[in-house]
C-alpha cells in the first residue's frame, strides 16, 4: 500500500503522444506494485510557443488530461498526483498551472494552482516569464490519502521554504514537487533544495521531473528522486523517461520528528 512511483518524462507539444507515454510508464509502475503515482509538471503538454501553450488550455470540467488520470486511477485502483496541466480560467486570457489529485476510484480529491511563478533570468537563451501566460494561485493545499497527508507544490514553489512549512503546519507528511527544472539550475540547486525541504519539515519529498530536450529547444534536468524525512535520497532516476519506485514508511517520519522536535511549535 505504501509503494510510490515517480514518472519521469520528456513531454512534447503532442497531447496524445504524451498521454500514451504516461500510460505506458504508469502501467510499469502499477506492475511494480505502486499504490501512489506522481506525474511531472506539464506531463500532458509542453508547448513550444506561447500560442501553443494558450491553445493547450483545458476546461477543468472537460479536461482530456484529467479524464485520462481518472480513468487510469479507477481501472488500476491507484492514487495519482497529476503533475500539472494548463487549466483555463473564467474571463481570463491566462491559465492556471494546476495539479489535480485523483483517488483510486477516479474521484478528484484536490486541486492546487501553482502559487510561485517562474519569472527569472538565469542566463539561458531568453528570460523565463511564466506570469505572462499563467495566473498564480493563492491557496495552499493538502489532501488526506492512504499513504499520508500530502502537501502539494509545483516546481518553482520549491524555492520558497515558507510554502512547505505552511503545508507541514496543515499536517503534511508527504510533499510532492512535480517539476520541469532547468538544466543550469538543476545541476546546482535541485537536489540540495529537495533535501532541505525534507529535513526542514521531516517529510517525505516526492519529486518527479521532466528530463531531456523538448521540441522548441527547451531542456529539462530530470533526476527525479524520493527523499526520506532524514534527508537521504532513497531512489533516483537515470536519464530518460522512466519510473522511480520507493517505499513510504510513516515510522521514519515520526522518528525524525521525535528525535529533533523542532516542529512542535506548529502544534
């Protein structure tokens, strides 16, 4: 029941091919005993241009990506943290970067809209400006599951420790970080930030990522990994699309929090 799987992908601008890739990898995870599957950011669409990204917006009430997750979850009796998809917003030209959580009956249990948008100039071919197309969320979200209480985040949220402390204060024992991290920052920041969030909050951190060269020229770092509450990386993906498996042990969360009771002030 506590076996979890991270899905690492190299998604393109083709929705159908991305869903087929996700289904193949998720089926491998189920065959290996996964009860919880976590997808990467933008798993069903990585638009090459602003126009493609806008055209890829999905109606939350009629979303092919969400419908895919619900069907897969119900058929295989697994929970899914759905990375992120682009969701249209009423009376807005922008969209939300949204993570849905689906239970083993295919029911939507939570929705999280990415709060921290990646507006940065890191010396690559052009600055990143997510706020040009994306509208930021304003709600921290946790959801109860058979694996523990899951706190949701997406990619750039990782750089904001207060985001994760809020989730921990809301009872989170597992933190999910579906991402499409850049190559240049990934080499130096990805693992140390994930391990820091695990140690600060004595939570499991489940961080699946996009990896590889995407149509349009974007490159992502990958290195999907599971970090246990003491800060140890217990499972890590090689390069390329694949599945990362790990076991969640609630006793390790309790042990870490008892050994160093720095979260007691949250009670």
